[in-house]
């Protein structure tokens, strides 16, 4: 991997990680369209550490409060009813599905799941799901001629059952094209949570999953360093961190008053375009893999 490739891929990772359009799909597509080798699941997992570092800094006060209260609640029973202590457990519970499924389907994630036809399918399907979830949220928030405004749930009403459902939605993002934020936010909206609550829990839930995934891939790469360029990969990770922080700040403001429909339209249009390109043999479904 060249330094120029790492610059572009780092920008793509930072721009797309927190938007509901799938960073792994865009890394894969960028390589395919540019004629580069697929950066691979290891590169994706490591550069995601950069974007998660942006999450850690952006939500540092929330995270510090949650960790502190959760840890102290292990020894002080009175603190166990505190919202931050509960949130600590809910993040742990919600992280279980992706941990189990990530280990179970590791080979598929690094191989068959990166087929461009599957990515096109997940882009479209999850785009439709996000659109439906967003429309239901808008209907509750706006009411209507024959409907009263319906109050949506906040994170204070998040239950263990909700946390597990969020976690299962996050696990779907193991397939490129689904989008971690897209799946978890869609799940949250369908469960009746506000856009802000769904996005905030989505970002918090991603922290242990992404850091664990990155650490796991780093361990494998250290044992077999021949298939990754460390310099360009670290450079891409730093770029992803800087760009990712800016995107988080923008996205949290955006969702407070805007619809997700622009992302829905983009996902569906990209998926259709990808099907056309693959179907007309302009692009191979395995472009970039094994030197193609």
C-alpha cells in the first residue's frame, strides 16, 4: 500500500465511520474503483481504532462518568441504581453479540462477505430499513392531522432487552455495507428511541467492539506481519482520527433536527449503481482481491 492510498483510505474511513453508509463498504469500493488491492478486514479494523479514539475524546466526559460510576457500583450497592452504572452494564451486554458472532464468522468476514454483490445488496436493504425507521420517528415527532405527537424514549428507558437488540443490530455490521451506526440507529428508532439517544448509545456501544477487534487484528498482524504495511496503516489511522472527530461533531448536530433520508437515498443509489457496474462486467465482484 502506498502513502497516497493510505491517505485516501484514511479520509474515507474518517468520513464514513459514523455516518449510516458503511465505512467498510466504502473502503472496499474505493479500492475497487481505483484499481487498488482490497485493504482487507485487518486494515479496516486497525484504522477504526483511530475513529474510535475520536469517540473517546468527543464523549470523554460521558465515558469517564460511566466507567467511574460503574466501577464504584461494584463495591457500593447504593450506586447500582444510578443511570451511569446501568449504562456501563448495558454497554457490556450490548457488546456480547458482536463479540460472539465476530469470532464465529471471522473467515467469512475476511473473505466471502467482501463480495461487491453482497455489499450492493446490504447497501440497498439497510437503506430501506433506515428509511422506514426514520419515517416512523418523524411521524412520532411531528404528529399529524389525525395523530398526536408521540413521546420517544431516552437512554434512561433503555433496558437489558433493548441493549441486546442494539447489540444484535451492531453485529449485522460485520457484513460490509450494513453500517454499524446505520444498523444500530435503525434498531434504536424502531424500538422507539429518539434519534439522539439511538446515535449516542450506538457510539458508546461501538467502543469496546471496535477496540477489541482492532487489538485482535493487531495481534494477528504482529504474528504474521507480511500482509500489512505498518507505516501507511498508522498514517491512515491518524487521518481517520482527525476526520472522524469532525464528522462526529457535525453528525450529532445534524441528527438533532434533520432526517436520515439523504443517507437513505445515497445508499440505495450506490447499491443500484454497484449492481449495474458488476452486472455489465465493468467491475468484477472481486475487484481488488488477489491482484484483480
